C-alpha cells in the first residue's frame, strides 16, 4: 500500500475507534472536556493543513519521514528509558 494511502486509511480507522473509547470514558466521567475541546480544535487545524502538505510529498519522501520519526522516538525510548 502506498504511504499516502496507508496514512489516510489509518486515520479513517482511528475515527470510529476513538469515538467508541471516548463514549465509554465519558460515561465513567474520565474525560476532561475543556482540555479535550482545546486540544481537538488545535489538532484539527494542524491536521487539516498537514493533510494538504501530505499531497505535495512523494511516497518515497513520506516513507523516509515516517521511518526517521520511528527511529528518533525509538532511540529516545532506549536512551531515556521511557516507554
């Protein structure tokens, strides 16, 4: 699957699963709605512009960026001992 399609498919899967988890957590009154609303608004704006930026990158570049991010966070976890 091309990287661009993999990203879009992953995001489409996250929406219903996040909704169901939020529904359950909300029933338990574990959701801080003020923090959630502020974070969701800012993250949505960045996601909108990020998706536009995604269109301009080749699959090769996207794969390299994704790989680099995985390596950076993996090294961080190994060196700092944080999972």
